C-alpha cells in the first residue's frame, strides 16, 4: 500500500500540501487525512440509505477505539461488508476503503502518544458525522436549516481537523508549546474557513447528491462574509506558527492550503459556484509562497492571494 498514491487519488489541495511537511509529521497528517476521508466516504455515501451510512460510521468509530492489532483486524474484517454494496462510485475512495486496514496498520506503527491523538480526533469526527447523517431522510438526503447548523456541520468535518493539526504540530515541534494558546484561538476557524469555501464551490454537485448545506434563510453574502472572516483568522493561525519558529514545512503546508482558499473565495465571489483556481494560478501562488519562505518574510496569505 502506497500512502502517497492514496492521497493523490482521494484529495485535491491536501495531496499538494501534505508532501511539504517534514517527517514524521508528513506521515502522521497523511494517515490522519486518510482516516478522516474513510469517515467522510461513509457520510457522503450516495448509494447507501441513511441506516447503512450510520452503521458504517458507528462500526468504524467502534473499531478505532480498539487497541493496536485488534483495531487493524477489526477494520480489515469490516472492509468486505463496506464494499458488498459500494457506497460511492469514486474509484479513489473505493480503493481507500479496500486499503483501510493498511491505513490503520500505518497508524499502529506510530508512537503511542501520536496514535492517541489521531484516534481521538478520528472517533470524534466519525461520531459527529453519524449525528449529521441521523438528521437526513431515509434516502440520506440532508438539508441544513440555519447558520448554526452550517457551522456545527463545518466543525464536525473540518474544525476538528484544525484541532488535530494543532495537537500534531505542538507534539512534533516543541517550540510551539509557548504559542499553543494563540493557535487554539484560531484552529477551528482555520478548518471551518476551508470547508465553507468547499461548500460554496461544490453547492451544485452537493445538491444533485441530496446534500443542501447552504440554509435557505441565510444569504449567500452572509456565508461569504463568514468564510472570509474565518480565513482571516486562519491567516493569524499561520502567523502564530511562524512566530513560534515552526518548521518551514508546517508554514508551507498551512500557507498553501490557505492561499488557495483565499484565491478560490475571490474567484467564487466573482464568477459564482463551480469557479476554480486554475493550475497556472496554483503554480504561481505556490511559487510566491516559497519565495517568502526562502527569505523568512512575515507571512500574510491574504495579501499573497
């Protein structure tokens, strides 16, 4: 099993950003992303009814609670059940489910402290997704009703990611411990901002699949404003990493994800849902980010975008 290959087949921005991290953080965040993607595949299972989605999420969370070898064996035993009636048509996600036991085995090779971090947050997001799915109708169609519903959803699927990253970063770079409180002020907004950009971008395809995340009684302008405020907070998160002497790879990883989110939000406001940042623009923004990191300049990702 090749973790990098699975990342390329199951992600967009993170497939570009994760390789920028130094080891062992690169492997830790890569495995964490794949574990979260397994849960996300069950939440988004377009071919499964609600109860099947709930069962898969609850089984996955229960398996992750098990110790070491038992966890790996239980996930391997669940794979045929998950694939008997495939939850999605996306071949990359199906390959990830086939390799789920190997992903959990890679987790089992990490130091115990890091295993606990990844398991804790994976279980939290799987259980949170199960609560979201429980609100859907029998076919799994979901419609959020308020801004609170939207931000609660974003916390489950992305805010927890910001919390996980902070735990991993502080563990792997002890210099950040004195800046932890400042990181914690903005870590949830970091994840929420990235997720809101994705929701604004994918609202058409999500609706086709029965998922309406943008509440009818909340204006699009209000969602854009919330996303922009979140990304500004995420900018402060990255600046706190830099002030805490975080490794360059941490700054490159977070900086790339954030500058692409700023650029995507600008494009969406100008052109509407479905607008994307071109490959040329991705390359240009990445090059400018690397130039700033080369000279150790203070980072302002909003200005860079």
